[in-house]
């Protein structure tokens, strides 16, 4: 399993989960599908976009990499703005996009897909990144991890 660490792009994982959610919603019995008002779908999607854009903007301003497969190229530990709330707001934004997609689908079993996404991203992306960032930034990163939660 270590061979998958930092190899599969997080947006690809989100896309595969989104496709699985779509398939599940299409083959499930009608009683597992509900209609969600568009307002809620739009609200979650807007929050996802704000979180993701804010996260990327902070990385660009700090002059560090946003490339998920090269955490060793990180030059600065970004710990301000949205990074005071979540250590992984870019992945949180992908999760929120999946939530919005799930609301659109209206499939009551969608949270299973969210859980799958969180487990995969945590295991194959976040934990390997954390090892690299600990090596690069030492106590500064360990202190940051004590103050800020991994997801939210």
C-alpha cells in the first residue's frame, strides 16, 4: 500500500468517489433517494470554492508548492488564514464538492463515499505529507499540528 502514497492525484480520487456515488444513486431503490433544495447544494458548493481558493491563494502568496506529489518542495509552512482552521483545506474543499454532488444526487448512502474519500486521502496523501513536513519544519510543524486539526 505504501506504493500508492503521494501517487494518485487527490482530484482523481474525488472524481472516482463521485462516479461511485453516481452509480450508487442510479442503482439504488427509490426509497434511498431524496430531493434536496438547490439552495443547499449551491451553499455547500460556494463554501467549497471559497475554502479551496483561499487555500491555494495562501500557498501562492507564500511562494510554496501546491503540487500534492512533491511536499518535499515546500519552502514555507503556511499557518495563517484558512490554515488556522484546517491543516488541509484543499482536501476539505474536495470533500465539500463531493458533499454538494451528493446533495444533488440525493442518495441517502452518500456519506459512505465521503468516508471513503477521507480515509483514502488521509492514508495515501495527508499522512505521507505530514512525515515530509515534520522532517522539513520540525518543531514548528509539530506545534502547528497541536493547534490545528487535520480536517476541520
